[in-house]
C-alpha cells in the first residue's frame, strides 16, 4: 500500500510541475486600433478654464441644476434596464468564480444503506466514505477558461457602466428638452395674453368703423392658432415627463415634474486626446474585454487536442452490520489517476479551434469598428457644438430685430398708418424667431450632454474590477 501511495504522490507532484507550464493557445495582446493625433473638429477649440472642468464622475453637476442632479442620482438605484445589466454582471462574476474553483480539488462525502435479497437470503450493506477528485490542468485549459470568464465578467461590468451612462445621458437630454418646452409654452402663454389685448383693440376699432372685419378675423386667427401651438407642446412635454419617470423606475402616473424657468450653466467641455477614448468609453472597454475573452477561448479549444488527467481518491468504511461500520476491519480506500482524450474525432476539435479563432477575429473587427464609431461621435458632436454657438449668436440678432419690427409695426397700426395684417405678420415672425432661438438652445444642451457621454462621461477603464476581485464571493 505504501508503494502505491508513493507512486500516486509522485504522479501528483509531476502533474503539478507540468501544470505550472504555460497554457496552450496565444497570450492576449490588445490589437492596434485606429486613432489620430487630435480630433479634426477640435482645431481652434477653446481650452477649458479651469482645466478641472473635465467631466468626472457626476458630470451632470456641471450644469448646476439641483433638480437634474437629484433625478440622475436615481438612475443607478431604480432604473430597471440598469438593474438587468447589474444582475447580468453578478451572474458573470459567479461564472468567473466557478471557473477559478475548477482549478482546485473537489472534496465530497457519501453515506448509504441498502438492503437486498433473493429467495434464499437477505443482506444489508452500509458505507460511509470521503472522496477527493481533481482535474490536473496539464495544458492550461482550465486556466484559459478562467481567463476567458474573468474577461467576460469585466466585459459585463463595462456593459453595466455603459447602460448607466446611456440612461443618465438620456435623462439629461429629456430633462433639458422638457425645460425648453416649459419656456416655449410660457412664451406662447405670454403671446396669447398680448393677442387677446390686440383682439380687443381691433374689435373696438371695427365697431367704430375704422377697420374692416377682415382685421378682426385676422386677430382671432392669430389668437387661436397660437393656442393650438401651445396645446401641441403640452402633450410633447408630458411624453418627456413620462420618459423621465420610466428612467428613474417609476410609473408615469406616480411622477410629475412641475414647470420651472430654464436655468443652466452650459459646461465648457475641453478637448482630449483621441487615444484617451480607448480608456474612457465603457462600450470600447466592453468590446476590448470580449476580445480578450475570445482570445482565451482559442486556448480552451486548442486544449481539446490533448488528454485530460484527473486524480481521484476515496476512503471510508463498508460493513454489513451498521454497528460495526466504523471499526478498523471495515475501512476501505481507493486512489488512482484517470487519463482520457480523443484518439480520432473526425475533425471536431479542429473545427472548434477554427470557430474560436474566427470568433476572436470577429471580436477584433468589432473592437476596431467600435473605436471608429466613437471617434465619429465625438467629431460629430464637436462640429455641431462649434456651429451651434455661431448659429445661436446669429439667431439672437434675428430675434432681436424681429421683436423690434413687431413693436414698430403695432405702433404704426395704432396710428392708423398700416393695416392689422402687417401687425399679424410681424408678430408671427417675432414669435417664430423666439421659438427658433429656444429650439437652438435645446439642441445645444442636448449636444453638450451627448458630447460628454461620447467622451465617456468621466468613466475610466480603471473602474473595471481586477482579476482578484472576480474571486470574491458575490453578496
């Protein structure tokens, strides 16, 4: 028996030495990704002052809107899409933990009691034993599997971060669009009050015969069409309110956002190096970690060419009398290695390796395309922000002159110099220009949120859990 134990011990020692060798399959190296020295549309971009305005963490605080900050704080807690991704991440962590546990022996225990018989006799059998089994990772298959699952868990963490950023960004965009609608509705209400006054003036002049009924009809048309436009904005505002409610995990009927004046601080977003996007965007990190997982899976597939070695041992007691079960003569044990592998599988393993390599190649292409799309997003939002700034300046002048034209025209009408049709025309132009200015402000706010999100929203790949963290037990 001692010789057998010595042989098993020697075999185990050799196996452990072999297990320390490098694993089959390629070691992961991040492939090159397309990049550039600077963003094309950032040329001439004004620098942020101070430099610490770079969005970090709670980027929404840059807008200095307490209501917005309070709403976004609820996204991580109550948003159901985020909750789904959080659950997926917990599952991915558990899978990584299981992969790590597979590297170590499995210890178990069994106990049984059976009674069997025939026409001539009846017998009892009792047993209690402990078992140990261990798959020796000769070729690194288990280590590659753990590597793949760890990378997948990190990818899941990046996907969770991406979902959070997307929900936060959407909420901020909806919020600003809703606030601008509040301003547009307030503007329509103010104009309705003015048009009601104009209708009274026109009606009085008509009664004394100074103007025709056409002017009265024009004034009534102007008043009621403005009311229609205001009502049209109210259902749009309600839908944004409903969308915000869902983003913070509430039914629309249980949430309301009172109207308030538009007040915001438009953040100055500084330019950053294009290469920084590779670390700052969670969607890029997600694609990169999936690529790492696919690379490790190639090693798992290659390991299929080699046999699996496992050790098993058991020790316990067996007896036909329960009272004598744990006595020395009842002891029993077994120990030995097991080697298994495919001799000929008609190319199945080769096909699996091809599949794994093709999957890795597809992940490389997806990673590079994700990087390219990220660069495009930033370039698009940069040029939009630059042009919008000039567009808003031009629109402010157009609005100013339109309001002055409407004021002068109405004074001329009161003096009897022109017909009310001219007043209606200039008033409509003034209202349209003011609404256009508010629309541009809405676009500018939405664009600033989109740009911050495209730059990663302050997220960094440093926030991904380390390999060691994957081994911790989930709560």
